[in-house]
C-alpha cells in the first residue's frame, strides 16, 4: 500500500497542532473498530487498463477506524432537543442502546460485529509540496499584481481571505473576509449552476442536462454569459458552477441533472463554453465537484448516519480518461476556481487528497486558480492546507454553522507555530487574489467595494426576502440594513434572458418517437385534407399533473424540494427561485386555435373511473409524466437525493398506459411528454400502437411551456439529442451502475470496477441493445452525410507528447513568520457569535515546535510529463488529423443536425514497450457540431462540417508511464454520423 499522508494515525500532530482544537477533540472521540476482520477491498493503485486486483488488509483490535478524518457521530446533534426528550434517564439509555443496536445490525456484514472499514493509511499516494500558482504565462500579469498586494498583507489578513466567515454570516451562501485597507473586498460566493440561488429578479435557466442535450456550443456559451452578467449585476464574485461531476456513472444519481451528460468529451466542451461565458462577464466560475461524487447516498459524514463519507475507489486510467477529463477542459478554459467534493477518493477525503489536488489538478493540469471546499467538505485543518486546499467554505468546522473553523484562528496558529509553512499560506491567498485580478474584479467602477468603503457587494440576501434584514443573519448581532435592493438583472427586449432560456429549452428537447408524423401539430387541429366531412371541433385532452403549475406557486417548496406540478428543475443547492414558470397546459391551450379546437384537461395522475369518458372523447391526447431527484439533504415523495429507480414517478407509467388505451376509444393519438432529471425507462408504453410520439423535455427552466409548444407545433424543428443512453431495463447499465443505498461499512466503499465503461461505452463493450442510444434524436426533416475526408496533419507519429515545456517562475515572498502579537484582535474588538475571525485568543496559544511534515514533503514529487500548461502538456492539443464531410438536408423544412464524430482505437493494440494488450472502448466521442441546413429546395441545403482531432483525442492514459500515449501502430477508425450507433461515414488513418 502506498504511504498516504492524507490518512495518517489519529494522533498525528499535523492534523491540528493544538491540543484543544475542535479537530483534535473530534479525533480523540473517534469511532473505533470493535473487532479484527479481514477486509476484501478494491485496490485503486493497480492502475493499468482493465486489471483490477483485490487486496487483504487486517486491522488490530481498537485501532482507529479512519485515522485523521474520523470524527464522532453525534446523532443527538441532528435533532434539536433530542436529549431533552430522553427523560427519565432509564428511558434515554434504553433508546440509546436501541439506536446503537440498530446501527450495528445495519452495518453488519457476515456477522453482528463485522463490518468493512477503510484502510488506515488510505489508498491515495502522497504528492507534496503543493505546486505554486503563477507559473503560466496566461496568468503572469494577474500574479504580479496579486503578489504585490499579498506582500502588503498581514498574517491575519491573509488568513481572512482564505477562510469563510461562516454559514449565513453575510449575505451570500459563502463569504470570505476582506482586506479593506488594501481595497480587497469580501468575496461573495453563490450557487449555482443554473442561476443565482436565493436571489430575486433573476433567470431560472434550463438545467445542465438540458444544455447538454442541445449539443450546441454557442448556446452553452450564451447561457454562461447571461448567467455571468446576472451574477455581476447582483454583486456575486464567484458562481458555484458549472457542474461536471457527477458525470452520470449511475443513471439514478441525484445530481446528474446539474451536469451536461454521461460522456467526458461532451461534459468538457459544455463546461469550457459555460466557463468562458461566465468569466467573459468578469465573474469567477467554479468547476465542480472534483471528483467522484457520483451519488448522494453517504456523500458526506453524518448526513446519512455514517461517521464517514463514501469512498469512490477509482483507478488511475479511469480517473484521467473519464472523471478528470472535463476538469482538464475547464482548466484549459482558464477557470478561476475548482471545488473539491464531499466524498473520499481512494479512502482519502477529496478536499484533503494531495494526489488529486497537488498532483493532478495543480501540477499535471496546471491549474492556476484556487481550490475551494464544498460546504463542509473540508475534514482536516493543517493536512488539507498541505494537500492543496486554498479556501475553506463556508468556514465552519465539522458541523453546520458551528463557528468552530478548522482554519480561521487555527490556521493563524498553524502558520505561527510552523506546522503550515508561510509559503503555503502565501500561495493560497495569492491564488485567490490572482483569480480576482484575472477576471478584472479590481475595476472599482464595475466592482465597487462593499459597505462601508463603497456601495458595491451583493445587493440581495440569501436569508430573507424583505428589503430590510439582519446584516449577519447567523450571529447574535441584531444590526439591520438594506439587504435586498430587488435589482432586475434579467435583461429587456431582445436582451431578455428568457429568450435564451426558451431557445435552450427547445433545443434541449429530444423527440425519440414520432410515428405517422403526428408531430408537428396543427394549430387548427385538423389539417385541411383531414377536416373534410368533420363538423365537430378537433378535441385535445391534456392529462397528468406534470402539465400544470404548482397551485401554491413554483417556489412554494424550499430549494424546489417537492415534485408538485410541472417539473422544470431538480432540487437542492443547484436550484433557484423561478421569476415565473410557464406551465405546459397554459402554453398548449394558448397555442391551439380555439375556433377550430376544443382543449380540455385533467392535470392529475389519477383518473377516476367516472372521468374516463374524457379519454374517449379526444382526437388527440397529450399525457405528461416526470422523474425528479436532487441533493441528498432533502427528499420528496420517498426520493432522497438519488432516484429509487428509473421509471416515471407518482404513477406516471400507469397514467400513460391508461391514456394511451382510452384515447379516442382506441382511435386517438397519444403524445407522451416527460420532464426528467436523466434517463427514464420507457418500456411500459413505448411500443403501444396508440403512443405515436414521445418527447423528452428534460428540465426546461422558466420557459417550460413555451419551449415545449415551439417543438410540438414545429416553430422550432427539434434538434435535441440524448446526452445519455436510454436502456430497456435498469440492469442493462451494468452491475456497478446501481446506487449504493445500504452502507457496507462505517466508511462506505464504492469500487469503480467498471473502469472506463459507463453509459454507451458499457452498452457497446457488452453488445447490449439500448432502447435509444447516446446521441439519438429525431427531426422533422431528414439529413444525409457524404464526402468523408480524413487528412492526417502529422506524418511523424510519436507515442508520447513532446517533453514538458519550461514554465515561468512563480512570485517570491518573504516567508518570515511574524510576531504572534500581530495576530491578536485589536483592543475593544467585538466578536459576533459564530462569526469566524482570523485572530488568535492569546499569544500563549501558539506552541512553537518541530512539527512533522508528510514523509515526502521535503522530497518534492516528480513533475508530471503530462503537465506544463493549463489543461496539461500543450502538445496534447496539437492537431493530428482534420476530418471533413458534407451534410445535406434532404427534407422539406429547415433544420439543425448534430453531426457527431467517434473514434475507435487500433484493433488488438499492444503496448509498444511491454507487449501487453491494451483494452479500449468500441468507440468514444471526439467531436460534434450542430449544423443548420435549409430545406432541400433551398440554396443552402448543404453545409461542410469540419472536425479537428488532437493528440489527446487519440491517446489513452498509461499509468506506468504517467502520460498520455498515442498508438503509432495500427489504424484509427473514424465514424461520423448522427448518434453513437448511427455512423454512416467510416474512414481510417
């Protein structure tokens, strides 16, 4: 087992140098194993392709269960007043014993005192020290300015910048301390990936999964730009988005909808375009969640009753080719911040994992911005600082709103006693300040200082809707002021952001079935040739709760945490307040000509027997169903975080079948519309003869009904394509695709033994026939591809990229440790309860000594040959081949086609040094363009499509070499077409 500093023994002084710190107290009460047991565990350090070995580890009786990251599970703290209810004492003790017995039974595996535990030292190799920022020329000027500013800061000012002030202590969900005397403000960090959370007068954009389904790079950018503009006008410095983790390893994952789809290339393009859009408006974007946060169950300590978060055990090749790929694209796009995730990776918490943060993110990918923790994802003090964490959010310690920061005064003490080097703190704060300069937030005209120095800062409150409110909501301070200015940032006229939202929602709608060309609909009901001999109006029935609005308003449930009415967003921190929500039933009624049609509705999922006559009277039935999920801290209709299954919820399948059976007494046509967070199994109704069309509208945001009408009536020719695979049954996604809902240990273990084979890659490898494949979708016109040309651009193929280039030198600082007296609070300074300050209480708190560093700290890890610039070695992005083809619209109407390029690696390829067979997917996505072409009778019914393939596109990750390898023997196969299984053009080179 590789030595790992992330998970050392529980009494390591590096965890917190002070004996009375919150972290030390938690460790001394940590869970202990009550037995000795052999553990059968996945070994992620066996890195190379396709080989996963098992290892045995043994733990002695009484040994610490999780090393430094363990802390006590205090169930009582989760329920206000629980202890007070335990009266008399005998009853209290009985309840406690009952609870303990229940936990033991739940966690038992093979015996009442047996459970799986994580290896004491983890399985993630150490990587120290943390690389310094400022080594990339694209950030050189920003780092020069940042260094000049940081050199003027005192120790407590530096700590103030790196540590959040605590949950709900200021107006945003995350706030750092300012350095007002130098003109550096408190930074406002605000969710989320589809809009500005907790804010008024903003746009509720379509969710990431809908954006991914557009396959439209320009729309991805426009959404990011509009999002960034709204954030800037609301005074938000840092948007907590976009999300590219989870990637969708498990189709029922609760937060999959925040990302862009189940493929790293698609995710990477969408993330990069979004980031560019946000940062072009001067707002810092955040790439999240790094990495492996693929399910909500057990994602963080205590939330699900386990003392430790789940460990995502991922091999090195899989990490690089799948989960880290979109983060590499984000770094290449210049992202200002990366958020580390709640979960553990290879039994080391992601926010304290030096291999991830120092080795992969900062060295190999050349990340120049700052790493921030997810909210309470930081599980250690000194260790996380050394491992590469730069900003603690929201600043609190191991529990929500406890005010007992692992940094703040603890970080100040750690620097003063030398357990955190001053040069590490200097790098932490310089990274944050450089990112601030990089997006231009030093422009005081655009970004005036917050009060009292100026009138800038956030102009809304996350904690109240009133104009006047508490300035420090979570503290004992009763000071009030204007906290909501109700500034409308949605734009007006042609610049109204609802227009972008509507376009994205329409283009992200995927039509998967359209028999007899039932779509598009005619606003008059009957077409001219159908109307002859019919005297009655065309009768349309709309069925299903998902068609209507929530009767209590679209924002009646906190964080959209209920599935009532039409579904336009998932729930959790990634959701926002709807300024309005256009319900489908209202938009459809408005769209039909009331002079020739009669529209009725039954907007509920249960159709009483006495109302079945409604079905028989219809010529057309439009039935709605949905499937919802969200973040793990809340639940709705029996779904907590992750979905329980992949079927429609609240009886949707039953309703669809009932409507399809009864519509027009068997003669009517049924259109199914599904709003969902991800893949839905359609088998219960997809082949019913009366189900003529199935429309997957995803999560469309505020313009839901209008966008749907655009598709149903042909105002917009559908061009959405699936960003995931739809299976015929859940098992088809593979044995490791199910959510782990039962804890298999005190630190639940999830082994990613499928490696790089998720979604369509798994279906292809095991020859599983999907219902609808990745990239699939229908149009109201037809397209033809021809004239494929593959033009290699490099005639000198080499296995490895060029040597890592030299980088510029980072800034230098005076790393002298200051007098501890300078870290004391000013005399007469009033501290607010639970507000986090950088000041120490007393000089005597600082105990100077020789503190141990990680064993490898003084022997720097070798630099990755795959690094050297943002996104990795620049040679990885050298063009190796150009592929062109011609798209022709062969149908009668204008339309947009998503032309997709997939590569297949050389068949039976063996490593050219070792002779070992390398396992490759059947095909992988490596290019796409959305191309507009007019109808066949128009002049512009043809368009040329061009793809550029880079070295990285053609390479695989070799863990033995620690580098990307491009095969030089054999032939690559290029497939160009309209989905992962519809590739009419095939070429080789």
